[in-house]
């Protein structure tokens, strides 16, 4: 049986950063909350479990976050959105062919992904499915994260057009939507099928779509 008091994700582990001592308790709470919410969802997430994992007190938690909702919002803003940025957006800021960069991100993601990751699912998509229809604060934050992701892809592909990396006739806004939706759909189907093979096959299909965008400069 999995030890739910320890982080068990791999690809979805949060992006750690250097923090000063005064922020250590807050960061520990955020990490534990992300773990708990990713495991069971926001509504079922237990403050008691979060506190237990940190080794802190409820008073310490409520010192930093006035309520569970505020903690959930912070998990999106400070853990999940930076995760998306780290894996999918920041690489696009490098010089080079955006098609190659996106393909490389897909390949690296497939290499890092484990069955635990597949079964836990994408944390952003899980919260979108659970919370977007019932809480506007969650919906706005989730959509902002998706919009930032889509916009980064669109900008990168538009820049690629200017260097002939990307075909001039490509609708970059439309493709950015398709890319994110397909990637999230791949993860959802792989979770449902409990199949790494399906995930990798779906990723291969997305790579084929990207190859079809190539311009005259390879």
C-alpha cells in the first residue's frame, strides 16, 4: 500500500526554489497541500493530513492561509502554475526551432512519466474537472494557467514563422489550443486505460502533428 504521508509523484513533483528560513513553514504547507489535493482532490483534501505531513500545527497553517480555499488558490498560483511553466513554457523561451522544443518537451515528459504519474493525472486538469464549475476563484486561476500556456505556444510558433521554422499558413492560436487539449486528453485516456503504452502512442501522434507544421528551414 502506498504511503500517503510521503510525496509519491515523479513528473508532477513541485518545482522547488531557494527560500529563506521565514518562508520555510509556508512552503512546507504548500508542498503538503499540493500532495494531498493532487492525491484526493480539493474537496476531499484534509487539513489534518496536510498538517500531519508538515509536522506543523493547525495554528501555523492558519497563520499563513486564513482558510482551506485560500490554501487551494495558493497551490494553483505557487505550485501548479509554476510546474506548467517549468515543463512546458520556459523551454519555449530559448532560441531555436519551437517545433523541436515542443517535441523535446513531449519526449522528456514521456521518459520521466511513471505509472504513479499516470494514475494521479495532471493536477491542473484534475482541478479543472473538479472545481471550475463550482468555484469562480478556482476557475479563473485554472483558466489563467491554461491561457498562459496556450499563449506561450502561440507566440513561439509565430516567432518560428519569421525564421521559416513554421509554415506561414499555420493558425498558431488554433494549434496552441489543440496542443494543450490533446496533451491533457492523452493523460486522461492513459489514466483511464492505466496504460503507459497508450500515453506514449498518443504523444507520438502529437509529435506527428508538430512535424506537419515545419516550414522551409529545418
